[in-house]
């Protein structure tokens, strides 16, 4: 999901629902066309700085610092159920997604 600013990238989470042995791919996708730069004159890059996954009881079950626009997470070993995925970006936004683990 994206922030409230139409210029912010959206978060792609694949696959969701997730089988416990699958890799999870997170990507930031820029809006196209960019409503804040319709002529494409200003390069804007938003990066994923940190990823945190919480179980529905609120316990932190995964944390990773990074500096990329796309990342593959493997060997998460998450328990089945719903989890909250928080992605912290370089522009200070927090993108949240409910991650379903089967």
C-alpha cells in the first residue's frame, strides 16, 4: 500500500498469502506517470530502509535494515496466521500491509 501522498511509491508484496517455505519479495513501485513530475525531469528514488514483521499479538518476529528499492526475504519461518508488515522508507514513510501466512 502507498502513503496518502500521490507522489509516494506503493509497496508490492508477493506472494500474499505466503506459504511458510516461500520467499517474500518486497518492492517499491513509483507511480506512472508520476503526478509530481509529469515530464520526468527530476529523478526521485525512495528506498526501503527497514523491515519489521510483527505477529498479531504484537511481538516482533523479524527485523532487517537495508537500503534498496526491492528485496527478497527467505527463511522467515513465520507461524501460520496474520502478521503486520511495516516497511520504513528513506522519505520517512511507514508502509503497512497485513501478511497472511498459510
